[in-house]
């Protein structure tokens, strides 16, 4: 296999790396994996709330990236945006299958929701509470909230990922945040938020 | 309702807490097993594609350079490149390109048949054609084959010195 001859691989854009991979470069896949796979894994885990499933989704999303590499048209779309979209769709499929075979109550719970939470709640427990609340949002709201507030993407990019208008993204994130606020309000004491 | 600021703080906490989660990750920022799976897929696809490309090139070479020996060896399907490998096998690049430009062996066969038919009609025009020409040209056209000038340009040059 050929090897990259460029001095600074970090300076190579994602789409150029994809072309290098398609041309047989042995290092391109490693660089792309380091850049993109952690984000894919993070998005999938926040969408699914399950580490093992999120890893499967990350592998599948990256596999689709390797497959499309020879046909990738540079300049038409950002690789990361395309990958976020693939991941979103894979997660949606899994959530639908999950609903088909199991009820909402069977969603993976990081911990017993009825367990009392200490006043000095650990960061992990806060995240668990957030994840449980996210799990209860409708799919599209969850996608929008995860991409906007946890992955830190801008509304135009989220609109491209979800294939909707920017206004629709704003609406989804606003409704998602309101729903999260309601879901978490009951646990505000546990979360450490007190009325003044 | 949870105050908006509290929710934003929770989001920020979730974003920041990803780093400690990745503490057990490898140098790619992933669980080691996942890195191996992803890179394994990438290598496998790359190898498959390289093998396909090599096979495709071999087929192209076989087609361009005469496929009979490779067909006999079972490397190329019998009949592969028909109409394209024949002339290139005879004469090389120019004839091969001309053959392909004209449409291959079937097209050349048709072209040859038309040329022979045209020559024959010129030498021995059918009666119907002859009468049509007479009507058109207003003169008599002989069908006598002996009236065809059979002397060549060389004969003419020879007689003129």
C-alpha cells in the first residue's frame, strides 16, 4: 500500500484524506478514524443511551464512510456532516426497532431511577439523569438537542444533517429543551438545583 | 421547569465530562476494541478494492493484447473482447484502434459485405437499375461487362512510356 508523503497530516482536510484512503493510502483510515469516530461514538451514545449499541453504530457509520470513499465528490458536502447524518439515521433505525420490540420502560437505564441521589451528586449521576431525560424525547427533538447542545454544532449544519430547514431546527431544539426542563424539573433537588 | 441556565450548565457539564470518559481510550480516542474493528473494516475494504482493481487491469491487458492465451488458461472468459482483440492481435495499436472506432469485428464484416455488393452492382448492374439510369440520364447504359475498362493505370503509363 502507498504511504502518505505529506509532512503535516493534521492539515489535510477530511475529504482529501478520504480520497487518499480510496487510492490505497495506509494511514488515511487511521487519521480519519481518530478525527471522526469519537464524535460519531459520542453522538450515538447520547442518542441511544447505550455504550455497546453506540459502538456498533459507530462501526457501521465508519464502514459506510469507507464504502463511499471511491465515489466521494469533493466539495459537495462536509465529510463530518455526512457522517453525522448517517449516524443520526442509524440511531433512528435502532430506536424504531427498539420501540417495536420493547417498551419505553425497557430503555437502558444507567442506574435505578428510583434510587435516591445524594445532595452532593456526582457528575456521572447528573449525566445519567440528563441521558434518561434525553431518552424520553421524540427522536427528532433528541437528535436536534444532542447535535446543538452536546455536540456543539451550528443550526445550519444540523439542518443539513437532519435534512430540514434552519427554522425547523430552531423549533425542534426549543421544544426539546422545554421538554428536558420539564423532565428534569422533578429531579432538580437531586440535581443540586435549589430554589432561592 | 428547570431554569434555562441550569439546563445550559448541565449541557456544558455533559460536554466537558467526555474527556474523563475517554481516559481508557486508545490513541484514537476510542475504546481499543472499537478502533480495531473500525480499522479492520477499512483495511479489508481497501484490500478487496485493490484486488478488484488488479483483476480489472489484468482483464484490460488481456483484451488489448489478444485474449486467446489467457482465455485458454481460463483467466479470461471465452469470447471476451470479441471484435476488439482480433485486429490488435494482427497489426498492433493502429488497427486495433481503427477496429474499435468502427465498432469492432461485426461492424467490419458488415462494411466488407457492403463494399463487395457495391462493387458487384457496379460491374453487373441489374436490369431495373439500368432502365432507371436510362430514364434519369437519357442515354443508353450498357450492361456488357466487357465494356468495363479493365486496364490499370500502370498499363496506361506503360503504353505512354
